[in-house]
C-alpha cells in the first residue's frame, strides 16, 4: 500500500525530467558563457598575432632585394600574419634571419613565428620542374635556358648579373670571382625557384659545395695558382676534351705551356671572345684581336670561357704527369685526343685528324 504523501510513479518521472531540464539549462548556459569567454580570450590573444595552424592556402612572392620590413608588409597585406610589427619584433629576436627572394606556399592567419619559419627555409619555395644545365655552356647559353624554362624576361637575369658584378654576394658568387659569374653557374640538374636571382644563387651555391668538397682554394695554392685561375683552366679543359681520361693530360699541357711562356693557342677561347661565331674558325677570325685570343696573347684568358663540371675542376687541380705541349682530337665521334711533346709529333697527330675528317665529310668539328 502506498504511504500517504509519497510521490506517485508519474510524479517521480516528472520530477526527474525537471531535474534533467534544469541540468541542461545550467550546462547550456555555462557552455554559452564559456564560449563567450573563450572567444574574448582568442580576440585578446590574436590582437597582435594569430594562433593556430592557419586557414586558406596562399602563395606569396618575396621580390628581389626585399628587406624584412617589406616581407612583413607583404605578409600582413595578404593576411598571412596579423601584425607586421610583431613579425619584425620576432625577426629581431632571431637576429634578422635571411629571407630569400622567391614564391612561398603558405596559409592565411598564421602565427608570426610560423610564417617566419616558412620564409627562412628555402626548401619551402614553390619550385619549377627539373632543369638540366649541361657542362661546358657559356653564361649566355645558361641564361637562354633559364629564360626559356622560367618564362621570365631575359632582362631579369641580366639585371641580377649586373648587380652581382658590384656585389658578388647577391647571387652567392665567391669573393675571388670579382663579380664575374662565368664559370660559377655550376652545371647540374636543378629544381629551380621562381625568381632570376634565386635561380642563379642556386647554381652558385652548388659550385660552392663542389669547391669545398674538392678543397679548391687550398689545392689551388699548392699549384701556385689562385682559385680563379683554376676555374679558368677548368673551363678551358671543359671546352677542349670530352673524355675524362684526357682531362688531366690537357691540364698538364696547359700548365706546361704557361710555365714556358708559350701562347695557349686554344681555339675555344678565341671562339668565346667572338661569341661563338662558328664551329671551325677561319683565319680572319683567328686574326681578330680580343682579350680571349690565345694566339695573340700569352697567358690565361681574362675569365672562364664556360661552366666547368666536377671532372674538369678535378683535372685542373690534379694534372697528370707529362711533358705534353700539344693536343688534338683525332676522332670527332668518340672524342679521342692525341697528345704530343714536340711539334713534329703534333703535326703527325693533326694528319690523323685530317684523315678522319676526310673519311667523315660534313662533320661539324672538322
């Protein structure tokens, strides 16, 4: 029997529902208030800087020679960062890190620290397809290729090279280059960035890596040469022979001629001074006086004549032992080269070249 005053089952259900509703109201109100407090907290936290992982994908471009202030303004204008002042303050604490020119894939509404991390890592640049720069190209040929694959005007590269002539560090040239980029755009396969100076910098950086690996400066000193002279010799080697086994012999022949104050008489250097007018030089071209005419002038040409690869640099640093003074290719297909100590031996080798050319009329190297 139900006791008098005890709640009925229906009343107990109604009471439970009321308590549940009260809890829902209480919790819901708390969540509402909590959301409001958290929103105000986020607004306070993000007054000078964003927090989080960012929102929309975006690509921003850092122009040539842009300083950190300009970089900060570009990021703020594109809503990558909340405040340029916060970005600069952080960069100052990090001792003004370098931001290379180029395009970077980022996100809007990033913390300044995250944005700075992205911009100071060159690997975050938006890159172009793999580009092969072969050994033995002159600088104008390299620029032609870069202009073609980048879609940038040739004037962008010419301007970057002109600026580097005054400040070699702008594209990473070694100080001993004197601002002359010929010979230092290392031939290799590259994934290139989007700006002219960055493309050139990537190639000179590769040269610097190879030079350190080969101990170029120390090895040059052991030969009694400057690093720049070694690069010039390497460029001549690159132009003169195709087979790796012939490169150290050509290096020795060049050094032997220099030691005896003989003119180098290298056609490829003459041709460089004429901006590559032909494969086979005429007597009129050989008689044209340029600083690169090694038939007229004793010693090395004033600059490298093309981009030497690793094998040519190694040969210039480690010439073979021998008394050779002459060399000539006797097979244009294989690149076979004969070396001679005397002029009479050289004439005999030249006759072999003539015989090969007679047997292969129309070959461009004859």
